[in-house]
C-alpha cells in the first residue's frame, strides 16, 4: 500500500488543489447554455466514443454544493475550475445569459465559504458554435471576442478570484484539434492549425491585458508538456524529436516569455501563419504572475517519410495508464527545472494538472485505486525533487476531482479521485481521495 507524501514534507505555504473543467462536469444542456463545437463534433459519427457529449456529464450545475463539500473535506486548498464561454454568452458575443453568470457567482461564493481558493480558467475548449461558424480559432477576430468574454467575467467575478488563466492547453486548442483532428472542430489542415496556434496566443494576450486593466490579480497561463524522447540515437530521429519538442513544448511558452516562435516549428508553419504575425508578440507576451504546467506522460518519437513535421510516435516500454500513456514521473522534474531555467526564472510555478486514467471499479461501495495512488506518490516526489533543486514550485493540482466526460473518449476513461456513476450520478470517493485526505491533514 503506497502512501502519498504528507503536506509537512513540502515547503510552508505550498498549496494543493483539485482541477476540473466546465464542459466535462457541468451538464451543458442545463441553465440556458448555447451550443458548442463539442456538441456538433460529438454528433458526427466516428468522432466520439458512443457519440457521447457533455449534455448531462456529472450534472455539477445542480450538484455543485456536494462536489465542493467533497473537495473541502479532503483538505485541499484550491479548486481549479473553468467558465464556459457558451454558458455565459450563448452566441459567443452579445447578450449575456444571466443564469450562466449567476451559476459561476454561486460557485465562487461556495468555494470561498468552504475555504477554497478559486483558480479560474476562462476557456477549457468549449467554443460557442456560433463562433465556430465564423471560423473559430482560424479567425483573427476571435482574440477580440475572447477579450470581450474575459471582460464580462472580470466585471462579475473578478473581485473574488484567487488566480486566473485565460486558456487551458493552447496546444490542444490548436494543434490537436486543427492538425491532428482528434478534438473539436476535428480539422486536419496545416493552414488552419498554424492560424489557430497564433490566434490562441493572441487571445491569451488580449484577455490577460483586459483582466489586468479590470484590476484582477494573480494572472497566469497554463500549457501542457510531454517529453519528446528519440526512439533511437540516429541524427534523423534526434531531429524528429526536436521538431516534436518545438511544436508541443516550446511553441507557446516561447511566444509568451521570449516573444518568438521556435525555428524548428517555423520550418513548417511559417508559410501558413497569418499576415503580420510577427507584430503580435507585444500583445502575446503580457507580463504574468505565475505559470502552470500540465504534465501526464512522454512520447517516443521517430522520423516519418511523410510531409512536415515528418515524425511518428512509437510505443514505449514503461508501464502505461488506461489512456496508453507511459508513466514517467521524472519528466515532471525535468520540465519544472527546464521551464524555470529557460523561461520563467523566479516566477511562481504550479503543477495545474497531473493524474491518470485507471480501470476503476466499485466493489462493495468502494474503489481501491492503488495504481493511481502510486502514480500520484511518484509525481509528488518528482515535485519535491524540483523544489530541492531550487525550482519555485508553489502548488500542485490533481486531475481530476471526479470522473467526467473525457472528450473524444466519452465516459470511457476515468481520471477522478471521486468515482461517478453516470447513471445515478452517485459520487463515491476513491482510495486515492482518502490518501490525499490523509496526506493533507495539517
């Protein structure tokens, strides 16, 4: 039986949290929310397991009080949540859905009443369908639409939010969704991908500026990272891994902190970037108060004889999660160290997502997910190693608070510390939840 390292083994003031996202848990059909591109993506045959969508999800829209009770009861300090653009602005612009704003108002107050710090993400992938009709992230105007949405949120919630990041995982919003086609809108188009990659950064910059002017504090950004390991030592393989690293790990953080794109990414993307892209870095590289790292796995990269980026993923030898992702906790130490050294310096860092999908089963009303506890123990130890080496890591957030809608995989994969029966909506804390509760006792 593995135990998690106790709170006392981390620096004084180190914060622990649970993370979620709006479309994955709320139940998007409730409360006057407008349609999103995820609804239409899921309605298209072959895109999502069993064509499942977020219409009901975990019904957090109605059950949020018991969910926050569970987060607080385990001793967590932070609840990381996201607002749904289409819930607040059903058409993406124009008339505000007051029911949507009222919901987030109640949710934030509920966190504060329970002693939880609200860590808000403005956008976690649920683009209003009306904006998708206008080209979505391919349309430069989206940066202004998003800034307007940020303004609406800032006016209503800004006085009570502990931290804010505009966009979760820009790589997923752009490359995964517009080049690989695995997420909404499901495009496989290099021109669309290049433009989405740039526009998501421009939207991040414009929104950050709006939030800052509105008086909001503790503004950051959240990017995902995964180690690009060459499948063999040949120069061609090394070059392929470097390209993967430039697209996945360096593109977005380099724009935010150095005002440029990596040369290895520009080799393939520059012909497709929007006109005048070089002039946008002054907006993109807004000063930040913290930076968030989402980390799950590594990838083995080999060259491919197809068009740029001319690479492929090769299965690796390490133990894997239910997602098929290799478990490599030392990669978290490596990224925290690398990011602090190469980009962020003394800026506070947070692990904003880390966790695993596991084959969870309820037996006699309990879920004994020892594999997940071992995963968390190893990655928390990786955090302690980074701190010991001088990295200014200030907190860690587990993904996810509860089992939820796992995007193109529907409800088939479970990441939660809390088990959700998707028929009855019964919540059952897993062994991993109790392990955190024990570790976080003050």
